[in-house]
C-alpha cells in the first residue's frame, strides 16, 4: 500500500485527537473527539474550520488562458469579473463530468481552479491533453497554498475581527473574492463553501501560515470539523459530491451533467464559449431539461434521470445505494444518504427562534427518473423493507442569513370545512380593528418610516369624494391639435383637476411636462423604461423590439431602488449582455470611506467604459445628494449619448434649494412617489424637461402612451383629486417644510449619536443631507430591534447596510423625520425621541408610555390649510360626503 | 475507558447484566460506542423473537455506517428499551444505562468475559 498523503495541517489534526482516515489517498480527519453531530451543529450555529488542503489547486496562465478555459470548462469564463468565483464542471466529450470544480479570479493575468482531491491526477491528465492546443501553462500549486474553509453564521465576525474591522469581501455576496493582509500575512478570501451556510469563506494561505491561521481562528471560537461533518453539511445543502452525484453511477453509466441540479448555473452556451468540450450532448440534455421543467416528458430519453433531494418518512436511515421504487417499479437509487442533526425552532417567520434542543432527520439525494415531481412519494428498499419517502424541492434554505434553515417536509393540511359565516359580525370586527389601528398609528405611535406620510385632512377628504370609483381614460389626439379626448362621460371635473395637477407638479419639479396618472413610483419607472425601449425601436417595428443596453444605477445593496433593478421594474426592459450572460446593468462606484456617497471620478471611468444608454440616480437608503450636475457635465463634454433620470421617490418632497433641483442640475427625467416626503396620497409622478422642438419630446409622448394605455386604464381618480390639494400644500409651504426636515434630520442624527447609537454618515455634514438617518444596531439585530421599538410605539424600518447579506441579516435602522416634522416635531422633540430610542435599544427599557405622551401633543398635520383659512370649506365637503 | 466490574462482556463489545430472575440486560460497551461514533439510529429487536448467541440481533447506525449488534446469549427477547428509538445518542452518552434488550429463557451464554478479562482483551484490540 502506498503511503497516504498528508496536508500541511496533518499534525494539527492528530494533536487535536482527530480520527484519521484514508480519503482518496489522503490521511484526513473524519472527525474530532466532539463527533460529527456536534461538528455539524456547531457549523450551523457558530463557526467551524475545515482543512480542505487536500483539494487540487491549479493556476492557469498564458496568452490563451481564456480560450482554453472556455473550451475545457462548462461555465462562461468571460462572465467572471475580477474578484469573483464561479462553480463549473469539467465536461467530457459525451456530456458527463470529468470532475466539478471552482474557478476563482483573484488577480489579472491568471485563473485559479480548485478540483477534487481524488481526481487530481485524472483532471491534470485531461487538462494537459487539451492544453496542448493552447498557449497556456497549468501549474499545480497545491503544495504551496493551504486551504481552510471557515463556515457558519459567526464566520464573518471572526474574519472581521482578524481584519481589524475591515470587511472580508468588498460586497457581502456569494462568490466574492478578496486578497487581504492579516497579521502581516497574505490571505486570499472567497465567500464560497460546501456547507450551504449563507455565511462561509474559504481562505487560501501560504502553506507555512496554515497552522498559524488555524490556531488564530480556534482562539476566536471556531472549532475544527472533519470530513464526516463536511459530508452531512453538504448533503443537507443538497450539494453534489463527485463519485456520488456525478461520475459513473450505480447503473454503470456516466451521470449526465444536466442530471445535477447545479448544472443550470454551471453550464453556459454563450456564443463566446465556442465549441467547448461536450457542447453538443449538453445542448441536447439542456433541451430535454427545459421540456422536463415544463412537465413535457417527450424527450425524457435525452435526460432520463435527475438528482433530487428525498426525505425518509419512516424510521430508518437512507444510505447510498438503496434502490428507490414507485408503485413497485425501480425508478432510481439513493446516491447519498444519512441522518443529519438540526436544532429545533419555535415561532414563525422573522420571529423564528432557534432552540438548543436537537433533533435529527434522515435525508438523502437520489438519482431518480426525471418524471418524478416534488412531493411524489417513493419507496426505499432498506435492507429488504420498503419504506415511504418523498421527493422534496430542498432540505434547507440559506436565504434568511445569517443562519441556514433546515426545511422539513410536511404533508399539505386539508382545510377543515368552513363554519357558517356571520358577515355582519365580520364587518363589525373589521371596522373596530380599523379604528383601533388608526388610533394607534395616528395618536400613539411615532412613525419614522422614511417612505411614509400622513396626508392632510383636506387631502384625505378629497380622496374619498367622487370621482373616486369613476373612470376617465383619455388620450391626446393629433387630429385635434393634441387635445385630450376622454372615453367616458361625466369626467369634466377630473379633466379640470388633471390639467391643474400636471401644471402644479411641473412647477414644483421645475420642468416642462408632468405625467400624474401613474399610480406609484414603481409604475412611474416601468412607464419610463417601457417608453425608452419603445422609443429606441420606433423606427423599425417589424422586428422583435430590442431591449435597453447598459444602464448605470445604484446597487440595491447600497441603497438603490428596487424599482430600478433587473429584479424590479427593469426586469422586462433591460437586455442580457451576450458575453457575460448577465443583465446589462452596472452600478455607481461608491467612496471607500463613505458607502452612501457616489464616487464621481470612478463613475466617469465606468461611464466611459460602458457608455450607458440610461443613467438612473436615486436611492431608497439615501443620506447624500446625488452628483447629477457633475455627471451631466461629464457626459456633455464627452459627447456620450445617454438619458439622465433621477428616481426621487424618497426625496420628492425635498425638491428645491434645501436639497436638490434635479432639472437645473441636468436631469432629463424625474420619477417619484408622492407619499414619502411629498404630501400626497400614494401615487407616482413622472416629470421631464424637454421642449416640443427637442428630439426627445417624442420620448415624452411615448411616456404618456406607456402610461395610458401602457400601464393604467383606471388611474384611481379619487386620489388624483387629493393629489392636487397635496401639490397646492407643497407649493405653498415647501420652503418652511423642507428646511425643517433637513434641520430636524441633522439634529436627530446628532442626538442619536450623543445618546450612544452608532449613526452612519459623515459627521462633518451632520450625518445626512436628506430626511433619513441610519443607525447600526449590530449585525443581524435589525429585525429584533425594530420589533422591540414597535412594541414601544416607535415605528422604524430595519435595513441591511451595504455590508450585510439581506434583510434577515440587517443590522441597521432606517429612520426618516419627514412625517413627524409634518406633525410639528422640532429639534427638541427629536432629541427627546433619540433618548427614548437609546433607552429602549441600548438599555432595554420600556418607553411605550413616554412615546405616547410625546406624540400626544403632535397629532394635527402642519404645512396645510386650516378649515378657518378655508372658510369652513372642509367642514362643508365633509358634510356633503356624509363623513 | 469505563468497564464496570459487575458486568460481563463479549468479544464483540456488548455488555451483559445478569438479573436475579435469570434474565439478562444487553447493551454495547463504552469502547463500542466510542469506535462507532455518534449513533443516530437503532433498529430494536422484536419482543418474543428468539436470539442466538454470537449472531446479530439488532443494528445501530452512525452518521457514516450501519453496524450489527451481536447477541451474547441465546434466549427470547422479553423487553426492548423503546426510549432508544427516540434517543439513540444515549448509547453514546451513557452506554451502561442504555440497555437495548432484556432477554429471558437463556439457553446459552456463549463466551462471556469478566471486566478484567475484557480490559485485557481491549488492550490486544488496541495493539492490533
């Protein structure tokens, strides 16, 4: 027997009392004295260390590196930006896998490929044979670099503490990479892993530093975990293991790549990949895969089996190799199976609490006939006994960081027969609850949600008056010199209101035209994107319309609007870049020392490189003015054809000299929602600043037609009348209101800071230039703190900061002063409020009654007309309406 | 390694506790549980079934594998420790409390070792 290979950390494992086993020719720790169950649970609960230095680490360099990798890997290497990693498969000629691998791009000039330990010799032979036709070098640096996986909810904290507070990767997203220095040693960090943990890193360090970092991480509280736990963790996460879910299967066949669920992400047919190895059979598999996903099994022979998660419903343990039956017919076999432990939970949704109590479940992955669906029952032959199991979509989810959450299969509950209903009683209950809620929100609570506003009594009354409930479709007709032609009768009043409203909004925004029929900020953006695309295609309508090319916007994680993202309103309007196979969106770079501020100089470079068709300013987490004027000047000087849009949803009510005057600074389109800092009911608005003689006036006309009939038929006439009153109020009171908002926000931020909270933003400009104040309350604590404040009558948003993984991991509170400013709060009240928040958040005090008392004197909206000023017209309308 | 003096042991690492009524309790030893690792499942024997000395009468499963438990005696299963079905980890945490089965009508006791003999036997196991 040949000598087993050892990693650089071998002696460390032995010293820790690990049970060592032969794993693919390596003497590796299967477990430490704590055991696999504890190691698994500690990973899910805290943080574990895995020595993965046995895996193969190759550096691919040379002039043909990209062409070579495009040919030999399944993925699109050109989609990989610097400091990103991607999962990929090394396909063979027949559509099976030589191995699966991870490709990293830590630096310009080469690629770093990590392959399975047991396949190193086979992979190298394959890669080197292919490399003969390319000018590339493949260097095996496995001996020079050690690899340590640091996985679990605390992994990020541990790395941040080793990095003296710096973030491990520039963005908190999976597959992000960075090269950093820790304690004078160079460390390559990848936000990757094989445990399914939403927070997990793999670090590559010079071999001589491996033991140092292992000890350092253990001193910080991480514990070692062996290959046993690595296997149960990856199985729970549904991740494939070569030799089980890939490679030659139990039936002696080479498992097809599209049988593996991750193939969808790992295989690219981008034109840039050319005729890569296995392309033809993979295209055939992919075609069958697409049909199967639509439950069309006519080409199932091209992809007869798929790897699926299964859960055992009876007492027992699934094991690799067990046959699987459906109605007596063998339909596959278990590829991996075991019993995995988990922590039980109580509560639901965000209130879910992870308990100390453990349980276990028998789960597996199985190679199953492709026509089996989720929730289908199958029978597993467990040593002669047939036991019931079920095909499940997944065993675990990692979309609520910082924890991976086990998902247990539950049968659908049958609805109990509905009892006889007493609808009058239901109606009464609804009215009582609405009254209770209204009183709580309007009398007892202090609302700090920056995207909300209480409209004035006049606005509210008008919203309820006729024409609420009416229709008033209308369109400009060229034959009548662009007169608005209405499709319904009884609409003369709303025609009058709309004309006045458009004029008031254009005056407020400082532009030539305003579209007010849009019902929300999101719809405003969709109408604009749709119009931009339509305008782009207007000269040739006989072909499929071309989508929008590169768009520059604020990244959602840095506060960008959801409604300006491909996952939001851009979804159907932005093209996919054929080279990178990603939506053609680039983001504003931000300043290293202030992630809330756009880096203007770096932005210019991005604009120069991508020549974006559309630039979208504006954010929903916004502390700074947007550099509209600087970017306008740059694109004009450089003659870059583009359209500059500012989504002012949050700051619509701040347009003016106290904040920004977007059209004066060079924006062409402003969109917004009218109920955040603005005084209106919940609607949208689009303003543009083109004149009739401008080429882009045609785009304005397209925006109008993409509003009606493009987006709305019934444009909610009641709130439209209310909106006109709101516009009057804003144009009348904006100077005092806006200056009070900005003053209050700076003062509130300062008071929170003095009360001990960690306030974001630049202190030299009073932390904020808007109505918003952002305070950090600790990673992942946002939801809990926000809930606690709500119990104390303070309503805030919890919010993920640019360094956090998403809403469940959010550690910040986003607060806005606009609504309470409207109710008359000044710096004194905000100081009192800041102290109450600090008492509640930092000192665990109950402050609900004090909050109620503070609110009690501020229940009538200001910056609007009193009934006295209106000669009792409000009272009169109220009587007419019978309200 | 814990080897209580009052128990008897088999070379396949089960313990036997002789009760006054002539029946016995059977479990796995501390050495066995340590070697098997975290136990996550047990298929208990069935009450009323006959057992044969030195033949498998139930199995335990760790995360990695299934292992047979050998019955040290021939007899009839009188009772099984149902609690282990829900808490197989007791086999690891308290191996000498976690009896698997009570066996009565003993006809053959196979080759049982005293605590000292088992300790000596374990040393030969370690060397091997």
